[in-house]
C-alpha cells in the first residue's frame, strides 16, 4: 500500500473511531441521576427541576399523601415530612405519570415503609430510592389469588430502583415486565418496545418472598422476574435472601447483566433463564443474553441441589460467566456453575469475550462482594429498621429460612409516626443527596 493510501486509510479509521466515541462522550457528559448511578438508566433526570411535593400524612390517599404525590402530573420530586408506615389497603399503587423522583432518604427515622400492597411503575424516567415495601399476605387466605410484587416496572423505560428494602412479596420482590407480544407487533423490536427497557436495580434488599401464601399458584417465594423481551437491565449490588427461586430469572429473549450480587439461601434456583414454549406459540424463539460477573452464592438451610446458573424451558441463551463464587453451607465450592432443568435441546452459548460493563459499573472481585453488599444494601443502610437488621444479621451468621407469612418473623411493623420539615437548603435538589453535615436522625431501636 502506498504511503498516501495508508494515510487515507488511517484517517478513515480515525474518523470512524471518533464517530463511535462521540455518542459515548455525549452520554458521559449528561448529568447523572445521582452520584454513583449505574447502567443504561444512569442519566435519567427523574423529576429533576420539577415541583417539590411534600408527603405530610401516612394516610393511603388524599391531600398530602404519597399516592397523591406520585399521581400528580409533570416533573416532580416526592419528599417526606413524615416517617412511619403507610398501609396501601391491599392495592397496587400504579405510577403512570413520568419524570418522577421518590426520595425516601428525606423521611425522618424510621423512614417510610409501605405495607399490604405494592408499586407498579408503568411509565418512563422514574427514580425510586430509600423506601421499604413489605406486601405480606394482607390476611388473605392461602391461594386466594391476591398477590403483589413489592416493586415492578411494567412497560417502563429509564427507571432506577436503588437502595430499597423489598420483603414478603407474594408474587416477586422486584420485577421488570410488560406485554410479551404486543398486538400488531411483527418484529422482535416491536415486541421489545412493548415491555421494559433501560432498567437499573441496584443496592436493594430482596428477601423472604412468601412461599405458601396467597398466590393462586401455590408456592411463590420469588426474588426477581425479568419478563420476556426486557432489554438493557442491570441488576447489581443487591442482597437476595431466602427466596425459593428467581434470584434472578431472565425469561425469553431478555438481555442484561447481573453483577456483584449476594444470593443467600435460595431454594432450587439462584440465577436462571427460561423461555417457556407454551407462551411463545406462533413466534420464533429469541436468544437471550445473561451476563453473570462477580456474584456470590451462599447456600443456606433451605437450599436444594442447584447450580449458580440454570437453564430451563426451550430457548437458547448467550451466557458469560466470570469470577462468580458459589459455596455450600460449610463454605466449600461444591456448587457447579451451570445446570439444567429441561430436556429440550437448548443451547448455552458460552461467550468468550467479556461484554462491556454497563455505564458506571466498577466490577468488584467476588471475594469483596459479601462485605460490600452487607454494608450498602437496603433502604437505610446507615440506620436499618429491625426487619432489615434481622435479615442482614442472619445472612452474616448463616441463619434464617424461607417463610410462608410475615407473622412467622414478627408481623407487619408498627412504627410510631415521626415528623421533620423538609428544608430545601439541606439538599442538592438535582441529585437529592444531602449536603455535608446533614443529620439523618437517631437510629431506630
């Protein structure tokens, strides 16, 4: 090749690299949702710049309620001038208005706990941080068909659920879903648009899904379900404890990454992938992508024979495994990496090249993951409530079990109502992080 042609080729290649780098630089230059935000949703504005809506009552609805704030229109930041327990009255609170930040960190101790119901996020650009959702069985009979996810995204986009405590779900603790095959859709991209995308679940405590409770199907102690076609989901830094399965589960055609999570005392499944043929009748199967890096699985008293990753159903999956640690109840690495619960000829395509980490993810070695997750996970790690403290202590000590009812572990919390005015000058209203010196309040005993 002549020097001129070589120079021309070099300039063309450089131009291509610059073209590729420009979008990445543009994304990096956008403001983060909050310091440390990660994943494809890391730059969602949430309610930034919108009105400040103060929650002043623990009533389920009406003026000053949490429901009134999240159902308001336009960009908004929900702050709390009251702490305690909000009883949802055996209902799902459905969020349909976009550009919302729920700043549970602003609540006075003991923080905000929602019971006897759950939250569905069915819109775009939502940030939920530092709240507790504890659905429980709500006094409903066994297999009555009344069930709740603690939090679920439903056909949502650009959503972050960060530092929340999600326990006693009667469906799942934390899920991402939508419509499997939207009416009129023909292409894979059509179907992907009908479900959730660009989702981050980070630093949450997802625990004690109720097994034999009010779910109509019977046993349903489940951690996280990521429904068919969901794209660009990051699950990182979470504590999964005492969930029989779905820690997490990716269904058909899902693409996402599971990074640096601690999974303790699962029943028969830790992480797994499952495309169910009956649900895909008349449609070509889509290959899923599941990336598992730096996760820790510790068996507990309820753990049966399993693998770190298991495949079921009828669809293929592209899989990348790196530096995951899986140990039995005496700490020996006897748990295999991959297992099957299907006889269908599904393929696990082992990726050889590590995919790029999602935005903002700093991969920890698996040996550091347990301490990191124990330190950071849950709604108020600086001041955990008694339920979170019990769960975390049991994980550290190797105790605890899968339960059927919240009554087995003390029942719904009954915290006294507390009040503290929200002072805007104490907070960075762009990120809803407190300024230096802000006092979060006395620990709850």
